[in-house]
């Protein structure tokens, strides 16, 4: 048994502030590019980035910019603005106007200023797998942060997938509780009886599974739906294991992927407070399936929403327990070794 992260990482508000400052320097997933309206030129989206309002633009390249005019600090666009088409960004206060890359184009009655000194604050923006990623002065490139993950799941056509269903949840638990819960199956037997019937190995905690090949289903099942089957075709380039098994990836800091043979469930975690996390779960399908008149993702959606709500309920119970004066600190059982990843990932960055 090894000690988990100290209690303050889950319940102390000052620790959340410290973590959020660190997370801004990590490549953070903010959503699907097509759902944010950013796949075409001359597009602008207003997004939240760890509590800061930012603009993400596409002028042929992706740009992430502080949503703050460099003149007097007015917000350039309201935080609740929908994605829109724009050739430039004009401040509503004094009409200072910026190009989509953040450079200052025009400042009325201020011809003597140096435009280069008044460009919008710039963050790093990139894409992978069809998702938008943003970081503030990142320490590495996005691909360096992703490490071996793209190679492990290269046969899943992530970039091409289209949204079939979306679920949004406001979970009263620390984001790390949710990430740790995702990264172990010690809890699957008692918390997920329906899922354990679909994947019998989960009932025993997922021990002795060759995770590289994927998790096997019960006999006759091959995907994550209520029945374990579907009339949707598997993704075309999967290997013999991936066509009948399930894979999962925890991509720090905030993207969780569950990869079935014919759909992908993605989870974007948005830490809102020390004890609150917004979770967006999107079920993604091959475009040849979503364009069919008979397309119906509810067989997958019913299972995922059930499993999700079971997870969020137990995570909220953990959060309440951790907040008790009687909780001294948690422990990792032997079969929870993978959950230790969050300790290794987090502590080195906080110390750095």
C-alpha cells in the first residue's frame, strides 16, 4: 500500500489556486474544433481557459489571445458570445482594432504609438485528434506532452469523427478524484454492475488484462452499448484486437478517452473549484455513420450516461468524505498502481 496525494490537494482552496496556475502552462483540451466553429478561416470563438476568458481565432492558423484590449482593458467580446465569422476584432470601448493573429491594426487618434507594442496577449494554440489545445507559455510542444499516446491509438480516426451525442455534468468533486477514478477499475465491480456484465474482467478489478491489446467483452459482445453490439461498422483501420476490444487513455491534464470499435467517448474535465468540476462527455462516430438517415447513437448513449452517473455519484461521495475532519489521507491498493500516475504527473509540475 502506498500513500495517495495529501489531503490538501483535494480540499484546500489555496491548493486549487496553485494548481490552476500550473495547469495554465500545460496543453489543455478545450473542445472539438468543428463544434467550436474553428475548422474554417475567419472564425472566432470565446472560450474559458482555467478561469480566464480567451479568444481563439483561425486566419489559416490557430491563435489563442487574451480577451482584453491592450488600451484600457475592456473585454473585447462577451464571454458568452457564440462562435462567429470575423475579419478583425474591434474593441467596443474605443474601437481599437486587432487582426485575427492579435496584432494591432488601428488605434483611432493614436497614430504615434508603436503597433507592435500593443498586440493582444498571445497564448499557444494547436490541434491534435480533432481537438483544440491551448497553453500559456508551454514548457513543451503539444506532441511532446502527448508522448506515446498518438502512436498507441493511431488506427482510430479521431480527427475525422463527428459528434453524435453530448452529455454535460456539474460534478461536486475535485478534478483529480475524477481522473483517478477513471484510471482504475478496482471500483468497477461494486459501482458498475451493468458495465461489469459487459466486461467481466472489470468485475475483478481489471487484473491480468493485456491492456495494450484492449479489454475483452463478454462472449458475443464487441462494443460499449447496452447490448454489447450495434449495427454500426467498426472503424476501418483497426487491428484484429481493436475491432472486438476496448481501449482507454487518460491524457493529462484533462482529456479522458474510451475507445470502442465504432465510437469514441471523450471526457473534457474543466476544474471550476477545489470541489467542483464541469465534465463534457461527447460520443464521437465515423462520418459515414452519422450521415445515415437511420443513425441512432442512443444504444451507446444510454450505457455511457448510466456509467457516468454512477461514477460521478461515487466521486462526490469521495469528495464529501475527504472533506471530513476524520479523513487523514488516502492509500493506493496494489491493483490501483495505475492511479499513482496522477501523483507522479502532478507533484513534479507543482514543484517545478
